[in-house]
């Protein structure tokens, strides 16, 4: 089959996450640049819909100004979103093509599976083969797995590291708001409140991750595990301190969703 025309040209991938917009610029199958922006307002989305070339995009939206073909016609934007309000802003954009769950070839998917989880799993499996477990350390910490037949076996969702710290600080009267990025693991049995919060959240989170990874290894001894998400390096560092044998077997790749979008758009 002849590849779609855009495979030889520039195109954009856009993942609308819970906290931010995640962008990628491709030339054919080659990832050129990634960046993040805040969620757009309706007025800004309407303004962007009027842009005819990459050069028309404001630099805060399109930072890779060095792209040689920036004066070429506006490339297609392949969009995957988990935020319905943001999706609605883009659906009338003349250059946007929305990716839906039914376009992903994973078997046994359920209707409410997040498209970000499905795309990341598909991208990881097509890059490193199945069975595959994807751990996404983002706003939510998610586990999503598929077997050797590219069939979804399920997963789990829990509050991510940053969300747990923020929630505890915002929803209690006496506990402080803490930063998540500490250099090393806190003492398990802490003697002050900040370290007690860090200990409770971090050690519980790491124990949960270890439990899921152990269960995955029992189900699929030859299965692979890929870690992505904004807190991926932080969690990897913690795992290296606490469970170095587990950390050594993790593949770390922040662009899994973009790999999934690339696979799906080959059929457009």
C-alpha cells in the first residue's frame, strides 16, 4: 500500500492531557521536536484555526522556529484527547484529525479506556513487541497491559505522585504543601511532618508499583515494561534506591503516545 502523502512531509501530533497539551513535530516517521503548552482558551483555539502556515503559529505555541519548511501550508494535526472540553475546541479546526479508540487495533478494549493509555500501549508494543505493560507516571499513575496476541489484559489507575502531595496539602488543615522532587528517599519512620508525608506517599507508591510489576512478571515472564509520564525520572530514581533489580529492567520513554499516534496515522 502506498503510504499517505503526509508521511513524507511535516505533521503534528497533539496529546491533550489532564494538565497540559503535549505536542510533537514529525517529518514522515521521524520525530523532530516535542514541547508542552497550557490548555487553550476558546478564543486562542479559534485564532489558531485561521493560521495557514507553520510560520503563522505564535512562538509560544510552536517553538521549533528553526524548521526549514515553516512557510509551507499548515500540516495536519493528529489529535488524541482525554479532556472533552478541550477536544470540543479543536473539532472544527480545519487541520485537525481526531483519533478515536476504534482506530487502535488493540483487541478486547472497553469503551471507557483512555485513548492516551491505548495509544501509549500500542506504540510501546509496536516498538518493543508484546506482551507489554506501560506505566504512565503522570497526573494519574496508570498501568496498562496487553498480551502477546495484542489483546488488552487490563490495568489500574491511581492518583499520581504530584496529585497525592497536592491533595494532602489542599484538603487538610494542618498538613503543609510539599514539593515532590526530593533528591533521595526520606526516612521510612519520620520524625517531622514533611518527611512523614513524603514517607507515607513515596513508600506506599513504590510498594504498589513493585506489586504490579511482580504480578506482571508472573503472568508474562517474557513481557516488557515501559515507564513514561512527567514523573518518570523521579519514580525511576526512587525505584533505583528501593528496588534496583526492578528499575534495571524498565524501559524509560516519554514519547509513547506519539509512537502510538505515528502507528495509527500510517493508515490515514
